[in-house]
């Protein structure tokens, strides 16, 4: 009598090494092969919008603070430090090298302005009221 034992193990392929960009995970075949083709800001934004730790511990406190400054033209400044924190978390989690070259101060400020504009609409609608 021969007994075979099969161990079930999920095949994670190249995703299993933890170095895959979020954008590549959901991209169709033909995703960027070289890091030069990656839109780093878009991938960072995707990370910020979809990582529970980032949303709960970094972005929601900034949004809550923004509700106190509704309509203020400099409200975007509230988001600069949280975006920098998210960038550091993103680079650490995915092993992104040379983040200073990929994320300039000006591009992060522009991202803060964009996020502040998006959140201003939600605040005006009353989405964050208790």
C-alpha cells in the first residue's frame, strides 16, 4: 500500500517576493517592465487610497484636521507631512530605492493640493460629519 501526502501551497509567483508594485498587480499583460515607465505618484496615490494602515493612521487624522479649516486656501498644507509619511511607508514596504529622485518636493506639494481639493468636496457634502 502506498500513501501519498499532498501539501497544498498557494503559488504566488513573482508577487510572493513582495517587490511588485500595486499598479502592476492590477495591470493587464504588458505592464511596465522598467521602473522608468512607472508613474510613481500614481502608484503612491493608489497605495494611500488602498492601504488600511495609511488611511486609518495617517490620512484620516489629516482629513479630520482639514474639516476645521474648510474653505481655507492653505488647507493643502495639512496634507504635506502626511503625504511624506505615506511616501516613506510606501518606499519602505515595497523597497523603492532613491525616493528623492522619484518624489520631488514640488510634486508632493501638488499632490497635497489635489488631495485637499478632493477632500474639500467631501467635507462640503458633509461626508465626515459625526
